[in-house]
C-alpha cells in the first residue's frame, strides 16, 4: 500500500457489487490500511462514525468517516479549527 502524498487531501472509498458479495474498492482498502498502519489516533467522535487521526510524517490532521455503520470509508484533511469544533482537541 502507498503512504499519503503531500498533494492528497481526500480519499473516498466505494463499495463494489460483485454479484455474490459487496466489497470495498482499492481506495477503501488503502484508507483502512492507512489508519491501521500509518496514522496516529487522536480522538474518536461521539457519533460512532468519525475518528480524528494525525499523519506523523507531515503533522496533518485527517478525519475518517463512514456514511453509515459498516459503510465505505472516507478520509480527508481537517483544519485545526474544525478539529477543535468537532472533537474538542488541538490537532
């Protein structure tokens, strides 16, 4: 899998319907790999669908979210101001 690039600001995963099952696409798989292997957990959201992370390589804050429980993952850069407003932490 590939680390986050400096020019990336959002990754949006999708589901693929293979007929007999539904699976995440390559972007969804990459997001899940990034949060497990590269990003540092800062805070979990109270909604159960969002989590705040930091990329230790460049210090950017990233928000992981799901449209519904078990849905495809989305990951995007979040400002320090938004992190304070949504999570009550400095990011």
